[in-house]
C-alpha cells in the first residue's frame, strides 16, 4: 500500500562545474527536478544572471553554496501543506543564510507580525538585500534590475517595505522607495507605478504624479486612468476629469462599485487579473482608491457623476450572482 503522507524533498545542491554554460545546464536540470516551471522570460533572466551576472562566479564559495541551498528551502516553504511545515523550512533556510531577504519576509508573514514589528523586519530584509548585491553591482546595473534574477529578492524586499510604509501613512519614505525601484527597473516589471501614483495623490504631490503619468503615458491600466482622473480634478480641470472618468468606466465597470463599497472582496486575488474583472477592480482600489476617499471634495464629485440611477443599473444588470455585497 502506498504511503499517503506528503514527502518533503530536500533541496538538491547544484554541482558547480568549471564553465558558465555547463553551470546553466545543471541549474536548469535541478529546477526541473524540483518541479519549478520557469516562464520564457524567467529563463532568459536566469541565463543572463549566470552568463553575465553574480550567479556566474566560479569557483563558488561555501557562502554562495549555502545561499543557493537556502533558496531551495524558501521555495519549499512556499509549497508546504501546512504553516508548521513552512515555518520549519524557512527556519532551515535562515540557518543556512541568515540574511536571506525572502526568508525573513516569509517568516514575518507566518508569525503574523504587524505594524512596527513587521516594519523592522522589512527594513532589515531590504538592507540585507542591498548589502549582498553591493554598491558596485547596483551602480553597474541600474536600469537592469529584475532582469537579473539575483536582484529579485532585493526588489521584493523593497516593495514589501514600501507597501508597509504606505499602509502606515509614511508617504515620504514610501514614495522614495517606490521611486527608487522604478529607477532600478524602468520597465517596472512589478507594477510599482500604480501604488506610487496613489501615494503621490494621497500626499498631494501633484507634480510628481503628473511626471509619473507622463513617463508611463502609454499605460492604459485602470489604475492610471482613475489616477489621472483624480489628478485632473485636483488641478481644476473638471472637463478633462469627466473625459478620463468615461474612459475609466469603459475599462472596468466594477471599480466605481468598489469605491462605493458595494462589492465583496474576492478570495485568492490573482497576481495577474483579467482586464475588466472584479479582481482587477480591487487592485485599482488598493492603488488609487484611498487617494480618492481622502480628497473629500473630489469624492463627492465622483459620487455625483456616478448617480444613484447608474448604481442601480449596474447592480441589476451587470453583477453576476454572488458578486454583490449588499
């Protein structure tokens, strides 16, 4: 009879051969063994990191090998069946690599840290990520971050720190970190421009918001359109705001209902929501919705534009069963 218990495989150390292309082949082989299916973009990033970046250094130091094996335990923790198993894997990762940014953040999530305690962990994780890359590496690769895989733990730590600062209304530091992330990765693979726009608008940094929108002027994401609507209104351009509001409504019919607290929060928010979906609407509300609410006059203007008749129409004809909160 087969053992029905879940078996936890130990991370497989990568042997380090004497040339980078052989190392790349070994790395891909071990990733397949661990069941990690990389996207084409991630495979390109992996190749760039090994052939041209930090992962391609050889012969490896014991410290580098420990760091690599710790990553296996981090991955294992993310796929564990229970909180206890995940915590054991993360503690093992931190034994091997006490400065691992991802492991520090995941442990804080498992332990349910909040407020200043979590903020302290995130500051340390970001500092560890920066120290491990080094000033010289950072200077040489500004503009290429995220495309090199070894930069991603640092970028994830910066993002977590910036979001925590935003949630604690420390807007100056939050916007500075979000802005630094876009400087490091102008392609903004993490979608940092959306919460950054919201922070600028909440802090009444209208010039900064305008420059950000201009920099990403081709981005028609609803967060940018709703943010531009608010910016125009705060700048006194009501006609322009009305035109942008019309565009915003066409992009996602649920956002205005979310602003009015008529939607339930869906379970399991996808990282890449479908355009026009309820999940996308909640990402819009998270990024720029609070900025609307904190500008009372603008929010009253918005409610006047929506009108009770339009809300009733949406509730009756456009919400599927189970999507209403009231």
